[in-house]
C-alpha cells in the first residue's frame, strides 16, 4: 500500500519533527510513502519557481496521488495547497486522514461540517504520545485497506 503524505511547507520549520514522526510511523508499518515534495523542499524555493516548474510539480503531484492508495495530512498549519491536494485525492476516491494538534483551525472545521465525506477522517493527536499517534495512523490504514 502506498501513502501520499502532505503538509504545509510554510509550517515545516515549526512542525518538522511532527512530519518526520508521521512519516516514520507509516514506513515502520511497512507502507511506501511519497513525501519528498514536503521533506526535500521549502516554501521559499517553491515561491521562486517558474510557471513551467510549477506545472511539472503539479503533474508529479497528481501522478503520485493517483499511485497512492490513501493520503495522510498533517494539517496543524493551514495550507490552501494542501487542501487542494486533498480535493484531488477525494476526487480519485482516496481516503484522507487529516491530523492536527490542539484545536482544528477554521478551515478544518468547515471541511468537516460542510462535507460529511465518508473518505475524510479528522483526528487530533499529541506529538509527545507516539503510541497514540501510531494507533491513529494504523487504524486509518487498516480501515482504508
């Protein structure tokens, strides 16, 4: 099973350890993870890209989502781009797990209240409780299978 991981590049500096933990858990469960688009880039370099580079990135994103069975999102830091990729995944009938710390921001509440999609799962987690985070991810992946 393949997992497309996504998270805000703008929030990466603040939440990098959480991103790494989520990816590590998924890999530790034996799944392949597409995550380079987040882990090997930063917002500043993406903002400097040409239109052609953005088009190539978008095509690669669509291909990786298509190849994936599910999507896992760390959504503590809001991102329109991440929301857009979630829409792509849902349009391809892929289940999406949205993880967040503390309270969900307004965009997440709007998603849940406005779209009772059976493929969309929103879960709060505590980064210090790795076992609970693993349980959330493992349960989602098991159900998505």
